[in-house]
C-alpha cells in the first residue's frame, strides 16, 4: 500500500494554538529556537499509548539536553489528559484536540479496522519541528517498540 499524502517535510508549519494540560495554551510561536516533538496518539489510558508516554517520560531529560520539548496530542478531553498525565507522572504537557484541528493539519486521521469494523481514528505519528518552525522529520504508522529511541537519536543530530 502506498502513501499518497504529499510530504510536508522541509515546509514551515503554520503557527497554531491549542488547549493543553496545566491550564496552559500551546502556541507554536512560543517555542522558536527549540526543537519540538509532537506525537499524536489514539487514546489516553490504552496499552500502546501508555507505553509510548512512559518511554517519552523516561527519556525526557535527554530530550531536554538536546534543546527539545515534547508534546503529546490526541482527541481526548483536557480532563482525560490531566488524569493520564498525572497517572504516568509525565513531565511534559498534553494537547487536547477534540475537534481534530491539529489531527487534520498534520493529516493523521485515517480509517482503521477495530474488531472487524472500520473506524476513523488517529494514526500514531510523530513530527519534529526545528527551532525555525520547519517540519524536519515525520514518522507515520508508528509501532511503539524502539520508536522513542529513534526520535531521540534524530533530535540529537539537529540539536547543534
């Protein structure tokens, strides 16, 4: 199966804002000069999403040392995110996207098979935006094992 999405690599990401945990508002423009990891995941408190969140949490100091901030994004509510963040003791914020604005912007919505039924959901994906606001790397259809290590290895190459 081929992926017919146009690549947005090396394109400037338009500034956007969104509600996030801790009563804060995410604004892309607030992070100029820092690398950003935006990881889209299907649902709070599910096995794969929990594992991925824990792995980002465990490597967070190394991401910070590479001038990189991490943000998780899903369609869950802020209330759900607050509980998930607290349960996993995440040191980074989660962005709530209930109306799918960011999901659509990054083209991560797709049809998936769940228990034999077609359902529309978030395709686990990770994007790296550099300090100038340019999308420099994307991973789509992510499998959790080893993924966070790959993301960290990449940000270390651009952390200069």
